[in-house]
C-alpha cells in the first residue's frame, strides 16, 4: 500500500495549507494543494496498513504505545458497522501520516468543526500501526459481565478461545482498567502520533463507543524482529530476549496465527488472526531496588548486565536448566526464565510486545511504574493462561509484581484492499 | 563540563561489564574497564550540568518530560544536606549518560543491592537535563501548609517571591498533585532516561524525601531556542510561538533571571536563579473538538494551520490588536493571544516549557489529556500571577480548561565546579 495517489502527508498538507492561509489572511481559505506533493521522506516511516495479518503484531516494535479499550455504548449493529468502516478509512490515512479525512484540520470551512484534531499536523507517520481487537462482551455474556445481551447478533460467531482471562494468584485486578468490547493498540515512534490516532478514533466513535481505559507506554521491553536490541524493563533487566520473532514464520504459524482448523465455520472470520493478552503489571520497584544483585539475578535467571542465562556467557545462549553448582540447579527452580520457557510449558510460546509505564505517583511516595504486558498467541487459554498459572504460583518474581489490569481480545486477520475492520465478522 | 576523565558512558560500561561477565560466568565479576573508553557518540547528546544557570531552563526543549515533586520527610538538616550532595553527584553523572555511581548496576558485588537501577544501561544521555527547585514549605509555613515549622532553620533565607500561588478563577486544584518541598524537572529525548533519573534520585533520597506527585509529558509545546519548530498542543494549535528564547539574553535578564537587587542579603542565594510555575491543565478536548474552526481560531487568536495572528500571514508576524473588521477587533477581546501578550500585561513575559500529557481515561469515557504547563519567570507574583488572573477571568479558552494542579518553586542558579545543589542556601 504505502502512499497512493490520494496520499498527502500531514507535512505536505500543512505547507500547502499554510500557503493557502497567506492568501486568505485568516484560515479557512485552504484547500487547494497538489495531490502529487506527497512528502517522500515520510514514506520511510510508513508501515503498510493492509495485508494478510494486521500490522502492529510482528512489526518491528516502535518505541511508544497508546493502548485504548472501548465500551460499545450503542445497541445498533448498523451504527457499530458504520463506525468500523469510518475507523478503517481514518486509521489507514493516519498510518500514512495523513489527517483522518482530507483537509480535515483546516479545509472543511470556517463554520464546521475540524474533522481532524490537528495536533499531529507537521509530524511524520512515525511508523504508526493501529491494531484492532474485539473483546468477549461484544458477543454477549462474558465472565466480567454475565448479563450482557448479544446486542449485535454475533453470539454464534464467537470463537471458543475468546473469553475473559481467569483469576490468577497474587493479582489485584481493577475492572475499571480491564476488559472492554474493542481495543486499539497504537504504536509509533512519536507518542503524539499514537495519542492523536487513538483520540481521533474515539472522536469518530462518539455515540457508538466510549473510552473505557487507556494506557501509555514507552521503552518497549521486547524485540519482535531480529536485529532490534533487547530493551530493559523497570527492573533494569533485558526483557524479551527469547521472544518469538517476525522472521520465525513456522513458529508464528504454530504459536500465533489462528488456523482454519481452530474454529467451526461460524468463527472462520478469525483465521489468520490472533489473540491479544493485555496485563498492566505494577512493579514494586522500591523493594526490588533493595534486593542485592545476586538475588535479582537468581529471580530472573539471567545476568543483569549481559542478560545471559545463569551459567552461560551471552544473551542469546540457550539456558541450560540441568547444570548444577554444589548440587543445586544454577538456574533456580523459581527463576522466571525457567518457568516461562517453552520446555516448561509443553512447548507453548507467546509473541510479546510489552511497554514500560510510569503513571505518576501512587499517593504513598512511590512511583506507579511497571510493565504494560502485551502478548499475542494462537489461543490464550492454551498458551498464556497455563504459563501464567505456573508463573503466578511459583515465580520468585511474583513477590515484586502486582498485576492490576487484564484483558483478552480477538484480533482479526488483516484487511485486504477495499475491506474494513471486522467485515468478516459482521457480514 | 561534558565528559571528563571519569566519564564512561552507560553504553561503554555495559560493553565492558558484559566482557567481565564472560569470564565469571555469572555476574558480579565486572569492574575493570578502560576509563578512556567513553563512547564519543554520546558526547553529542550531553547537555553540560554545571554553569551560571541550571540546565533545563533555556536548553533547547527536549521531547520528553518527567517532573516530580517531593515532600521532605526528615526533620534533620544534616540528612537533607547529605542527600542534596549525593543527588548532585548522581545527577551530574546521569546527565553524562553514566550510572548514578561508577559500576552502580553491576560492579558493587553480588551481595549488595545495585546502586543504579539499571534500566538506562545501554541508552545514550539523550540530552538529559535535571533541574532542581525548592518549594515554600521547605522554609516553614506556607499557604498550603500554614502550620509547617521551619525544620531546617532557613526561614529567614526565604525569598519574598517564593509562596504558593493564589487561587484563580475556574480551577480545581487537587492538593495531592500540587505543591511540594523540592521539585526535579527531568527532560530528555528518551522517556526511559528521564524516568530512570527521577527514579534513581527518589531512591537515593529514601528516608529523606518521598515522591509527592509526578507527571510525564511528551511533545513539548514551546520552542525555547530559535530554529526549533513550534510544536502543537492537544487543541491542535501551535503553542509557544511568541516564547522567550535562549538567544534573547536581554529579555532573560529582565524577565527570567533573579537579580541581586531583587532580594535582601539573606536571600542572595537566589541571584541568577528563577521561579518555576507548574500547572497541570486538563483540556476539555471533546467539547473543543465540537467547536467549529472559526470559533477555535477566534478563541486562540491565531490560525490553526500556519499559526499566524488573525489578520496576519505568518506565524512569526507580530499580532496587531488594533485592526478591525466591520468595526470589531479582528483579534477578539477574549482571545488568548491578546490577553497573554506582554502589551496587555505591563510588558511581563514568561519563559514557557510546557509538555502535553495523556494520563489514561477519566472514568467517564474521555481521555485525561492536556497541557503540563511549566514557565520560568523572575517573580511569579509580578509576571505569571497577574497574567493568569487576567486569563482565568477573560480568556475564552478558559471554558475548555480545567487547571487541577499548581506549584511554585524557587530554582537556584547553576552549580559551579565542586558545588552541590542548594549549597548557597544551606551554607
């Protein structure tokens, strides 16, 4: 896809609009600009919106996140479908660095509210990806809302793997920042671009959806493609060394993408999709910071500097869970790296895409900081859930973690030319 | 300043530590690295920590902010002074891209907690600046805490201009994110670097200070040096076009830097300093987004695209408040640009350094977004306060703004070689 003939970057729009304003003296006179004047430099920062899978899953992880979950506030299927169509147009445009509609911030006339809120004017696409997911409640009753009716007549199309996550040990889930009917994951290298995208989708959806919760993140914790350095989490450790990578297509087919055989005919709209698990994990960083280096490394199962598995030399060495020292395993039985490893989880893997967060202070003199964990997997109940049950009960790191938000969304496959988000679910 | 002989970038430390780890197999063996191995590429991203004025005031505005206000929880002057000395060492090191202490994340031994929390290992200095300020309560009674004793024996050294801001019309100040005894403004191009800095200062201060509130910001709203593009605020307008610039040294001397004559001998420690006003301004963006373009531009007094004053052509044209159209002033009497202009404020100007914020959802389906306003001025009560009284009563934009946090801090001058933060206040 990239930039087509209708593609004019926000930068180009702005320049042309500015020139228009000179003529008029006051704004509103803008409108005429060359459709061929796309800023070629922005092409480099554009991730294609359409394809077999949605962008933002195996895409090289951008540095900033704005994640939003919406409640659908209408009971009208037509209104919901209409919004999804308008969202698709706006989303595709924004990922190309354009306003939500052509000339949206300026050119609709003095006496119309601007269709685009404007704060991304002049900014590049910043590798923006927008990824949509549907929550269990959209289809009717769910664990978090058992009385919910099937408002949109899609209950029969709900895939078996789409349900609220179960309760895990040692978590304090806050419903006001958990669950949701629809999620949007906006990733970009510029937070203002990601925030602008979510805000404008929320605005387009007024009367149809309402923001239930949202979360900003920075300093990603996982590499999703080879060659990306492994970033560090708020514990100071490299996080995501053993992540599934975009290049591991066989692993992706096995562990991430939903296959035809996974669902009955009514839920085939999910084939090529995946499930997104979101968990807001507050880190108890002050006690962590009082733990000595040896204890920190024992808990993680890796060294802090290099990130090597304990007993090995380099970050990407395979951990050896059998080597011992003085009769005890060098990688502790309670080490995070051991308990999360595929060998300990019947081969299950997940594609992680987490971001660090710091949301001010908690009112007790501590920073409210941690990890906004995002993972994609083919079936959350066969991959994430068993792994998390094991971690929440045995992982020594649990002492320092307070998961306080939780969600599971069905992420449909990518949209092909001419399609809109959710088309195969609703038609 | 810059990088001296003791300067080893985090990147270099990490590489060397990694090599050390290879030898030991497990971490803790690190320590030996060449002191001359500083990463020269990081020099370009270093802002000098020492000088006549603190960095982070006229420094070209970095893209990300972590601002923190601390309560001092000790009554011991010695403990407070000791912490300020340790803060100064750590702050200077971090602005050079180093850990808080040499080898702090790795080299202190297996059985000591790491002195540095480690999440900035491998990251560049990212133009980090750390700017300290002292609140009224540090000196004894203040408007927000009238019963506070003068715990540190510095009440007589309090400058007359250091007091809590008065109440303004149409604000909803929340004490839990206002005021504070000490503030740290951390600005950097990488949020993880800014967050790491505040976190490590908080950690060094355990038992002496406690985080009262903190705020993250992105996408700065003001240019502080010529040549920086004017960014846009969450209303979609360029914000800070007419800001005071670092190059305007005469204006800075007149409007920003505290002069000797401003204070009696007991408060001369503030000469060369300035006052920092912080205001968290929630923007009511959903109603704003329903206002038509003409109304938005009338409220601001500038065009949305170019940012030109109404009736003029270019962003940097001087506004003309006298030109009329059909007998009415083209720039409305209630326009923000008119009411904030020096001509309407007895010539008073302020140096702005605001950042946009988005802090999740407000629980009512709206994004909690707005402007974290920071301004520096020579006397908040002669500059910011009269201007804000006028704006809060007359500015048409007030309808869309909910200021909910407020603070005023005395920012001492820069530290010279060998000095520590607050030295001239406490000795």
